[in-house]
């Protein structure tokens, strides 16, 4: 979708199409954080920060079978049943 930058007073602005505003749940007064570089602009709703995601392999390395034994838990060697099967 292409939009045109327009002069508004001493600034420039972009009109966000209605369909995009509805999809993003934007309304008048919604605060947006704007960042970018020489060839791109990114707008995000204020207050919605993305968490840094850690790879599953790093999380799994932190699991210690010994810790499960201390808490009277065990890794099950029984076959999977029900909805836990992929």
C-alpha cells in the first residue's frame, strides 16, 4: 500500500488508511512511537514493548534433571497420550 507524505504546517504527515487503522486498533489520540533510518520508518503503539526471545535450545540447557529429583519430579519415559502429541 502506498501513501503520500503531505505538508501539515511546519511538519509533514501521513494519513493512515481506515483499513490499516482498524486492523491495528488505532483511533484518534492513540500514541505511536516512531523510529527509523535513511530508508525506512517504523511506527509502534506506545506501551507495547516486544520481549527479547531466547532460543529454546538455551532454555532447555538450563533444565537440570537433578533439580527435578530434588522436588520429587521425574521426566516421564511413558509414551505420550492425548493432546501433548505434536
